[in-house]
């Protein structure tokens, strides 16, 4: 008895399923090929920037360990293959990568550009108030650019400057101690000592951002399982390796700024608590909120360990200021340890930002950094006290 042939519908469904599987397989292969090509391009560029000695596959493994992303990560800010952490142009309206307003291509006539780099403590911090104070004391002499990016690490700031921000032609670059860097202690990358000049050919490099895609439930549960299986006790002290990496990255940033003919100015950061003054004059409710902030933000440290790490980073800025002979703005102890001057354990309130802005403005005006001529210097010297009222 002859075998019964499959129904025509069944045969059509089988062919269509095979075609779909083939398309999905080809799409998967294409995505993997494009991803690995982009990552290999990144490897060729960053092996000189980071001093990578290992081969591509070791670099890929390290990259994917460090760049693993949560599905809860905010979309408007992305991190590309070159560790540029930046705000998308569709959000900011320009391609400089920070959320602040885009400056004109060239500095304003006769004005000296001050580029303020850092994380959220800069983005929501002193720069706007600084511009106001400088305009009051020296109208038209200074142009402040707020390049703070919430969530940025020191490595992101370095890469932004090396690849993009040096094109802003700034005269002064204020580098603020980075509270986020305690999260990467020990840090995954070191910077090559050979990098002292801005990267010239970045415009020709593919800068597409890669974000992992897949089933949200799988990403969520696998991430939770990975966290539960690999979590470690909170550290009580900073890692020496991490602090050394922090020093290396800041050193490379300083060299890069100097190589672009700008003057680096280092600024320590005044956190809400310190290991010496643990409670300040905060109310009980606000103090408890600060403790929760440190435990949730710097989740790899105890509160004491986080404070020790932040203080160690401030000390590294002081040491680099001495080693390079650079100006240092000391802000530690400047802001009163009271509720109205802080938003949480790291971010100042508008009143606290005014304290820092007055400190920075007074420093710039009294040091007369990059003023146009002697007449301007005499005018500013007369008006400088207004910045420290």
C-alpha cells in the first residue's frame, strides 16, 4: 500500500519554517560578525590607549565582563566600544556627548574657555553658578562649558576628552574628583604611558554603540543569578590596584589636556561625610538618608570603606597636582555639613553648589589664569572680592 503523502499545507508550513530558521540563523551570524568586527576595530584602537598586552580574545573577554549591561540601564546615555559614555545627540541636540548646551565651534571673541569635566556632581553642580560669578566680576572674559555626565567614570571622561572634547579648544579644564570611580575599585583598565596627545583620527572610526538584546526575562533572571552567585562581602578598604589605576587614568587625562595646549586644574570634592567627621551637623533623618545613599551607590564597600576610598581619590589629585605643578582647588571642608547644603551623600544642593562656585571663581580670578592682557588683569583684581562674598 503506497505511503500517504503529507498534506500540502504541512509541506508549505515546513518550507516556511525552514526559511524562517535559515533567516534567523543568518541574522544571528551577521549580528555576531558585525559585533566582532566592531570590537576588533576597538581592540586595534584601544590597545595603544590602554596598553593592552594580551590578544583580541582576552580583550573581548575583559570588555564583556566590564561592559555587561542591565535591562534597567537608561537608554539616553550609551557607552560605545571605546568607553565613551555619552548622551545621545537626539537627547542633547548636539554631538559633544554631554547634556549641557552646545558651545559655539570657536571660543567667544576674547573669552577664555573653561571646560568642567566630571560626573553628576559636575553636571548638576557648580558650573552654571560659576559662569554667573565670573560674568559679574569679569564680563566677557570667561566662557564656562558644563561637560559633566551623570554616571560617568574617570575612564569615560578620559576617552571623551582624548577622542572628542579636545576639539573644543578650551583654555582651562577643571577635573573634579570622581565619586563614581569608587564603583570600579579595582578598575579593569590601565592607561598606556605613551598617550600624551589627543587622538587625531577618531572621526574616521565607526562609533556605533552596541547594546545587548534578547529576552528581557532571561536577561533579568540570569543577571540576578549571576549576582547571587558571585557577590562578595563589602570591602572595608580601597584596593591598592584600583587606586593605582585611578592615578594612571588621571595621569593620562592630564597629559592629554596638556598635549592639547590647555591648562588642567584639579579639584578635590567635598563629600557629605568623612572618616573623621562622620555625622556633621545633619539632622538624624538626613544622616540616615546619607547612609542609605552610600550603601546603595558604593555597593562594593562598607560606608567606612567608601569614605576611605573617596578620600584616597582626593589625595591622588593632590599628589598629581604636586607632581605636575598644576593648580589645585581644595574644596574639602568648604561646604557646611548641614541638610540644606546637600542633596544626599555626594551631591550638593543649590546652596552647596554656590559655595563651590565661589571657591572656584575666587581661585580663577585671583590666580588670573589665562587672562587676555594686563588691563584685564587689573580690572579683575579690583572686582575679584565679589566672587568670594
